[in-house]
C-alpha cells in the first residue's frame, strides 16, 4: 500500500497569500495518478485536481498542481476566504487507492 | 446538478449489520462507477469500495473485504453498501462518491454526498 504523507499539518496564512502544500508518496505513483480534494466542515470533499495537474470542472486557475514520482505539490496562488479548508491528496495508481492525512489551511 | 444523498446510518452493536443507501440524481447513473469512502471522527479519508458502472466489477480494500458488499440498482439510480460483522473501527461518516468515468478502473471522484454516520458501539 502506498502511504501518502502531507506537510505541513497546518498552514496559517492570510487572504491574498500563496499556499504551498506538499504530498510525498512512499513509492512512485504510477502514471501520475494523483488527485487533490478540499473539504470544509460539515461537507463532503470537493475534487480540485486530478492527474497531478488537471483542474476539475469549475475550479479557478489560482489552484495548480505539480510534481511526479513521489513528490507532489498543490499551490494556491492567492488565497480567497473560501479557500480555507482541509486539503487531501489521493493516489490511484496503486492498489488500494489511498489518501494523505490532510493539510489544514487556516486563517492567520 | 449532480446530487448524492446517503441514508441508512445509525447506531449498531459490534457484530451487527447495516445497509447504507445513496440516491443519485442529475446524471446517467448506470454510466459511472461509484464509490463508498469513509471518514472516522476527526480523521482522514479511507476508500471502502468501488463498483463499476459499465462493467459492474467490485473492489474492496483488505480492511472490509469479506464483510462489506457494494451493489447498485441502476433502475432506481441507487447505490448500496451492505455492512456485516461491524467493528468499532468501522465507526465513521460514510460518503457516496461518483467517479469521473464508467469502469472499475475509475478512481477520481468528481462529486460527493454529505455522508451518513455509522456508529458501532455496545
């Protein structure tokens, strides 16, 4: 099973700042099958990015994904108030698919 | 608009059974693979099961294989999860999620429900 480790655990930033979230895999993720989701309290997760760098429908271009192999990054170029949430990475190149433990982006 | 509405959660004793349902609308249900994903209180996400839309294959992680069964009724646009031999570590919010494609190799989840809470306790 591929273990995903996200860092940092919590990111304290102000609106307008840049957020950089990391996701490291215990082994190489096949075919770059790596996605990112956000989750707000009391809601189901929301797909942001799939295939490392492809934005899902309706996701603004301030969200971008990058990386390959075992190291992946989600960048939010300028934080909007609605972006404060918990972010999870998911790999679906290995069986079973697995999720990281999450990074909370909170208002500083 | 895609909508997924889970139901059937509740309190159950260890060793008991429960069946969850997910009513889907806003898309052609039979064309898409569907998943169950759970989240223990204050914890992260854990994939629980998958059923293909175009191939109806079913997949499970080791943690639930042999105890949980995923199924679907395309005529009712409804997804199910039959959970048997429940344990305390099955306590979680269970989400229904739609895949972005049809077969059992589809793992990207482009829509999620709000979840239904399962509590396993004596």
